[in-house]
């Protein structure tokens, strides 16, 4: 991990939700190995990946390009320790089925703090918001402003203290193995 003051050098790849008809047959054992290696280390060069997997560079590059166009997304993440920032999650309880409206409102109003917002299904109509902030006063102000949005009935927040580990590559491998067995 870099000690850069702005961003984290490591990059993660995530699986996009895609139409199964576009990816059917795309994830065989070789592609699964490529996905697993790229999730472990997204900065891996095609040449070193081809060597590691024992396949021709041109074949690997062709498969990698298809996977990147259909399943993999590259995203940068902030190194909070290096930047001095804090990251947290806010779970917003919403009344009258207005989750999408509230989530959209939060994204538009708080562009300086809100990284993403999503609607959730459980016993209440919920919105989850991932936020980045500098200090407690900034967080307090953000929470109070969200609380004042129409249809917001309650909210809870938590701050990420420490990332303990990342099993992404194992989970993704298991997901695709299970998906292929079910098909």
C-alpha cells in the first residue's frame, strides 16, 4: 500500500451486474483463473499473468479484454490513513416507500461527502450511504442535514475503523464455480 497523501495505489476490480446472455460461456476455468488473479492484483501486467497461468500472451490479452468489457470494473479507493480522512456508512430509514427518492436527493445534495448510495430491502425502507469526512463536526453536520430530508424517519451510522482482510478473490471464484455448477 502506498503512503500517498491522495490515493491508494492498489486498485480493486469488482463484478458488474450484467446480462447473463452476454457472459454465458465467458467464465470457464481459464477465465476464472484470470479473474481471480486480477482481483488479487489489478495492476498485474498481461505478460506476467500469461507467464503465471502458462498461456500465450495473445490468448490472455484477448480473454482479459473480453472480461474487462463484460464483467470487471476497475476502481480507485482512497487510502484513509494516508489522507487523514474517515469513512463511514449511514443507514437511513425511509417512510412511504421513498427510498430511491431519498437516495437520489442525498447523492445530489452532499456531493462533497457521499461516495455512493443504495436502496436496501428489509423490514423497513432503507437507504445505505457511504461517506467520507474529515472530522466529527463534519459528520455531525452531514447526519443532521440527512435527518432533515423529507421521508427520513431515523438513521444510524458507523465508522470504518480498520480493514481486517479481503476475501474478494475467493468469494468471486466460489461464486462463478457455484454458478457454473447450477447451470
